């Protein structure tokens, strides 16, 4: 395409709330075969609500469970952590506990020390890495139904013992299903790659009807999925918002970030930004790229 055609396309896209950093990505976008999407913050709004606090047995009260968890999570920048802190501030006033040795385990959770004891919070895999058993009846009776309807569970353990779990529920962005269906109508493949668990991933994938789902993804799992497609000479667009998506946004032929909830690192790593995170503009973006390239070449 001529520079003029590219300039015109960029101008049009700006009016649609799409910021294009380099004209080349318009030309590349016209040739993609697969669109990969992240879940939390990309297909969903990324502001999950805390819906339930579920202590394990009577070891601990709900108030104490959320108190200890929030003390830990107040050190994290993750959207899940922010939601927990927000819930706490809306419902409690007590000053949080001091946490030392805070550490993030990407794609799994967080850990730190409170009063000299290790406290950890995160997903099932993280608990299993730490040898914390999640008793089957506790999960079946209290948690499973939430997971099967798309919510996320965060387990909390202190000093090697399970304290309980909290449930966070995020909602799909408006138009998520129709956006995927329009992308498929352009004869493109769609894949959902999430760091979240199997049940949550499957629920969202069945709602929006993507062709492929990969769950429990670490950042490097997302990049290697992209690399495998590229080895088959396919061009790939990746849409994501998190720090965990930055490597795959870079790796993809075209990286698209979310301007509303996206981390600075993900926006820097991308070629294109949806300024208000409006995914309904994605089909227009792809169609316009195709038109721009076709008319001029
Ligand atoms: P996604 O790819 O869906 O955007 P992430 O890779 O950021 O998700 O996170 C994957 C999973 O790791 C989350 O679903 C959660 O279970 C766990 N996790 C990440 N950060 C935290 C945190 N601060 N506290 C608890 N759990 C976390
Ligand atoms: Mg995300």
C-alpha cells in the first residue's frame, strides 16, 4: 500500500478509537490467519467483583480471611489484587498487616511473610507447587459451581495450612461473542489463551465460541503457541492487556493492547492500542487493513 493509503487508514482508525503506532502493522494485519485473545481484561472487563469468601472449615472467620489476604494482595498490581483491596476498603477500616518478603509468581499468585509465617495466595497449581492440599469435598461443595460459571477462585494458605478461598467474578465485555463471530466470518482462526484455570477457561470459551482454548498459560506458553503458528508460516495477531501478555504481544506479528485496563508494559509492547478497550472495533480494524492493502497493491 502507498504511504498515503496507510495515512488515510490510520486517520480513519484514530476516529474509531484505535491508535496505530506503525503503518507497517496495517499491512501485516491484512495477512493474518489467526487472532489470539487473552481472557482477563481483554475479553472481560478486567474489574472482577469479589462475590464470596469461603473459609476452610472453622479455622478462620470470613473477616480474618479477607484481612490476611488483603494485607498480602495490597502489595500486588494484578487486577485480581486490586479488586480484593477495593472490596476490603469498601467493607472494613482496620489497618492492614505488615507483609515482608513479598513476591509475585507470574501466572500463579503471590507470597509474603506475616508475623514471620509464610502466607500464599493464588490458583490451584500454585497450591500444589507449595504442597497445600485442596480437599475434594471442600472444593465440590463450596467452589466448583462458581468455577463452572466462569468465576475465579483464589486460595489462601498460611504456614502450610489452607485458610480458605475467595471467589472473584468478572464479566464478559459487551459484544465479545459477536466480535469473535465476525472474526470467524472473515475466515480467520480464533484462540483464547488464559492464565486462568480449566473450568473458567472452558466456560468463557463456550460463551464466545473460539476455535481453540489454552488454559493455565504462563507468559511463555502464550509466546510458544504463537511461535508454533509462525513456524507454519502463519501470521498472528495477539490481543492482550496484562504484564503477562507483553512477551506475546511482542512475539505476535501484530500486537494489540487495551488502553482502558492495559498495563503500561503491554501497551509499550504492542503495535496498536484500542484506546477505550472497545473490542467491537477489532473487526473494523481488520477489514480496513485488508481494504487498504488490496486497493493499492
Ligand atoms: P490472564 O492470562 O487470564 O489474564 P494471569 O496470567 O494474569 O491471567 O493470571 C493467571 C492466574 O494466576 C489467575 O487467574 C490467578 O489464579 C493467579 N494470580 C495471578 N496474580 C494473582 C494475585 N495477585 N493473587 C492471586 N492469584 C493470582
Ligand atoms: Mg489479562
